[in-house]
């Protein structure tokens, strides 16, 4: 700044000095505008109270074998199903190369708790909630879940077996607090 | 005036668009080449500053509205959620909150400049009247915005101000009930105030557009109050005034930032941190500082309807200013008596503001009445009379070659011509 | 610079001088209207443009709130998770939250149940509603303390003054039943009995629990509760103002360059 002021009486090099000064000033102003924009943009991200509601505890004891329940976690349905021995076996015996999104069943359950499958109940196609958690629901050809919107089908491990969904049902982060209690989130 | 032909744009896309929709020509003509008197002082920054303040208010307001809940049971809590949980919510709210005050500061200085340098005189009467309309819309917007946090001052301010309309005979009561949407200020009132508070700023933007359009017909006034005589008296708006306005804007933003970050509650009343309680009025109800002078006028008149009429009249009167001032000379620089009276008006309004902040008792009542009297005396009596009686100082020949410089300071009486020529000060 | 000079010159002119000399003595006459004792001023850690909260004091203050104030005063806008702001760690916060029972929705047969608090819960209020609070407090309503510091003229100083302002009423003053004398409370009669005395709490960090110390600690906690964003705000502010000063300098230099050829 001092330099710019001192040269104000020198006609030579005026253009370049001004251009340089204009460039720095303009760039600084742009930086300032960017700094103003960020708080506004960030205000639309999840707020602290939304983030704080990240966990829910589920009691598994009342869920009979072969049936499931739906709980809400972060505003989304989470399927918790108590699988039968036959369902577990089917899920484990599938050839991985037959799958659209290959993943062994053992990666989708907690060790020692293979009878419990916990899934985010959102079809990976366009976000509908698949049917199959209630005993009266259609479960599709693979005994898992069936999405009414575009006909995607999932097996008892929540893996997609029939399109158009591209990926398996997602698994939320959860831990077993004890044998009959899990904490999601 | 620099006329531009479409072919002058370098970029072919710009040329293509401009041939079909001449926005670039318009911008070039109105904001770049626009010939502007070269002798502006820094008072001429405040139009641009006020515009930026308006934009800041709209921008922060839009983001606040994403988290604010216009419901009497939830509004106060939602504001607390904005302050505590929403990312940068505290910053956005404090900018909006203090922004209202900063906007009014800028506009009041802008209005003072208009009065002091006679910017309302022919041919700028409509320009001025649009400005008064903007002020009026701003006051309505600010008042409704103040209600939204649903604190004690919000609630009781809304009650008192809406009750002003009950002063009108016959229809008064019905008007107030209609404004409230019920039998007291309540949820329906809050909902409509939120709706209108969101709407009015965009109407202000439209009126600002007209204000600027009118300005670009007549061109800007200047500290000497004489019309430019030719190109030697003007400079193109860009870069000369874009850069000068930027300097003023930066200083304004520094002041703004100091309030937002270091004294965010400087302008606010502690009572508004208490949730609205329809069963208990706070011991003292005061509006925001920018409305205090009008509030003082309201309370200075012992009659209810009279007070309301005087208060609205104090703004309404400004619409007629171009015709109340009978002097052909614009700038107070060359009007010794007018200059003194204008400064007296400034003090008068400050006194009114102080009076408005105090309970009307004892000497405050007297001060309020004297100040109210001068306010109306200035516009209705003094202005028309001194326009005829005052002998203005000799006007300079042109902006770039002023023959006769203004006399400095005191005096007060008309001064005979023939003051020594002085070089014109650079803006 | 110039407009400033002009302003000063104008101010000196005879008419204005007359007005000022007429108005100023007025002001002092007006000021005599109110007769409240001036508040004692404490050097708070959170004052000034660089002030931050003394977290140790705020934690002691939370202890006082939890053990004493919370028996009557709610803090509805605070969550247990917010306590990380005064330096408590996650386990401490979980333990504090779990020490209260909060409504937990309904059980399978539709009956309302309670559960231990979680960090995401708001501070548990001592009374379910205003009527219950009044009934338990001799008809007075203990105000919510979340933003009490912002909701009182004088802020932190005022609350400190109230907490330390109890004494016997002056001779001849008759107190209403159930009221206490407090020289800083408007009207000097307050429904809240003196909440803090020397030794009201035991501090784990060995600080001596004098009345003044306790008042200072709890006010520090309440100031934090009212403006938890303050430290971040001031730090951001320093950066913003420095940036704007730089930008002003640059813009002014550019303005001088641009205007150099205009006379």
C-alpha cells in the first residue's frame, strides 16, 4: 500500500502498478466473498442437534424367529430381522459370482450373531422402502425383501439379487450391547 | 454521454447475447460509462452502502428462514436452536440482527446528505419521494422482523404499535382485530408478520430499482448542488466511483463487523431474551433505536389520535419536502441560514431519539414537545420562509472552475459576494 | 477528513453552541430520576475482545447449578452434550445425563415410561410446568437460566450482585411474607431466599467455596450457557477485522491511484 501511494506522482509504470494493485485488491475481495459464502452454505449441513440424535437402542428379545421389525434411525427405517437357520444357510451358501454386488453373508452380520440381520431399509435404486419386513408382505423370489417401486429383490442377507438396484441394502453402524440388545449409530 | 455500440464488446458471446438482450449495453451505460460529477465527498458512498446492507439482510434472512419456525409456541426456541445448534447460526443471526441497525444508519446518513445538499430539488423530486417510500417500507419490515423472535419486547412492541390503529375513530377497533387475526397479538399475527417480513424486502428491492432508474435520468446531485456543465465536470462511474464506494463500504463493514463479533447485543434490549408473556408487560417498552424519534413524537402529543397522526405525519411530510423548500439553491454550502437549521434538525432528531428511550415524565415530556415542535416547524414554516428571505452565497460557475469558494464556518447571515477565489477542493 | 473538519467547524458555530449548552445541563437533571445502587464490577474472564471463559470456573459453576440452582431453575435450551463446551469429556457428560430420568415415550402397552437421560437430551427441568413451579415457590416463578445473563440489564454483573446482595432489611422496612431483602433487586424484595452461602458446596479442585467465589463461578457458567459461541465469535472477529483493515488499505491505495489523474 505504501509503495502504491508513493508512486502516485510517477507517470511511468502507472498501468502495471495499478493493474497489480487492482489484481491484489480484487483477489482479496473475492477471498472475502468466499469467506462470507461458507457460513451460509455450512448452515445447511446437519446441525448439532441433528447429529446428536445419532443413536437408538433396540431390544431384540420380542422378535420371533423368521420375523422382523422396523425402527427409525436418523429419520430412516432400519430393518432388524431374526433369521431362521434355513435362511442363514441359504444366505451363506450362495455363490458370490451369482451376485450383482458380491459380498459374503459373514461380512453383513456380527460374528456370533448370524441370526440377526440389521439393514437400512432404503432401496439402493431410488430410495423407496422395500416390502418384506411384515409377515404379510411379499418377500420376492429370494425370501428377503421386494421393492414395490421398480421390482428390485433382495435375499435374506439384504443383498440385491434382481435389478434395477445396483447395490446391496446398506448396513448401519451398530453394536451388540448384550445378546438381546443392539445400539444403532 | 458515452454512447456504446454493440460491436464494441470484445467477447463474441457477450455480443451475441447483447444483440438479443442488451443487458451488457445497459450495464455499460448505467454503471460503467455513466457520467458522474467528479466532486462527490464520502457522503455519496451511502447509497451504495445501503444497497449492500439490503442485500446482506436478504441473504442472511433467507438462511435464517430455513431454521426459524413462525409459530408462537416454537419461535423463541427455534431462535435458540439457530444460536446454538445450526452451523454458524449465531453468525447469520447476529449479522441479520445488527444488519438492521447498520442499514438504518446508512440510510439515515444518506437522507441527511440528501437534505443537506438539496438532492430532493427539481428535477429529483420523484427520486426523493421514492427514497421516502423506501424508508417507510424499511420501517414496516424492521418492525415486523423484530416481532419474529417472540421475546417480550417483540410481543409488546407488536401490541403497542398495532394498537396505534385503534386511535382511528369508528373503524379503529376493527382494523386492529384484522391486523391481529384475533383478539390479541398471537400465533396468527406472528404468521402473517413472518410472511410479510419475507415479502417486503423484495418490494424494497423493486423500489430501489426505481430509485436508481430515476437517479439515472436526472444524474447525481453533488456537494456544490450545481449541474455539471460538460464532460470536464464529470468522470465515468467506473472505475472512479466503484472504487470510491468500495473504500466507504470497507470502512462500513469494519464497523459492522465490530458490532457483530464483539458487541452483538449492543443494539438489543435484554427483555427480548425473555420469551413472550401475554400476561405481563415489561416495565419499559422501547422500540429499536431507529424508531425512537417517531416514538417520541407519538408520546409528545397528549391526544391519542393526535399522536398517531403526528407520528405518521412526521414521515409523510418528507414526501412534500421538494415543495416545502422554496429556495432555488440546492447545497447548504451556499445557504448559511438553512445550514444552521439543518444541523439544528439533526440535533433535534437526536434529542427526539433520546426522549423516545425514556419514560415520559418530568423534563422528558417538555424536551419531547419542544423537539417535536421544532421538527414540524422546520418543515412547515422555516423552510418555506427562509427560502424567500435567505440570501444565498454566490454559486461557483461550474464544478471544475468554481470562481467563488464557499466561506468557511460560523457567521450565519448572508454574506456579500466577492469572497476571494479559492481552488475547489477535491472530493 | 474534510467532512469531519466541516462538521467540527459547524459544531462551533454560535447557534449550535447555544443549543448544546442548553441541552447538556438538561441531561444531568434527567439522569437523577432513578435511584438504584450501581452494580459491583467483576473482572470477568470473558470480557473484552479477547476474553475467553475460565473453564475451571465454569465447571465449578455447573456444579453449583446442578446442586443448588437446578432445584428451582430450568435451563431448557441447554443439552447435556453442550457441556463439552466447558471442557467436560464424553464419559462425564454421559454420566451426568444418565443421572436423571427423562420421559422415554411409551412402552408396548402404551403407558408412558421414563429412561435415563442421554447427552442429546435437554437439561431436565425441576418442574413440569409454570404452575407447578409457582406452587412450589410461594407463588413466584423461578426464571429459566439458559440466557438469563442476556435477559437482565447489567448481565453478569447484575446476577453476581443479586447473588451477593442479600442482607438484613434496613431498619423500618417491612418485608412481605416469604420475601428476602436484596439491595440490587428492583424494589429490594426478592422471592428467592439467599441461594448461596460460604461453603454451600465442596469443590473437588480445592478452591475455597466462599460466597464470592461461588457467585463468580456460577455466573461464569451462566455466561457461558447464554453465549456458548462467544469464544469462537471473538476469535473469528479478530480475523475478520484484520482482513477488512487490509482490504480497506488496498482499496484506498487503489482509489488513490485511480483518482490520481482527476483534478
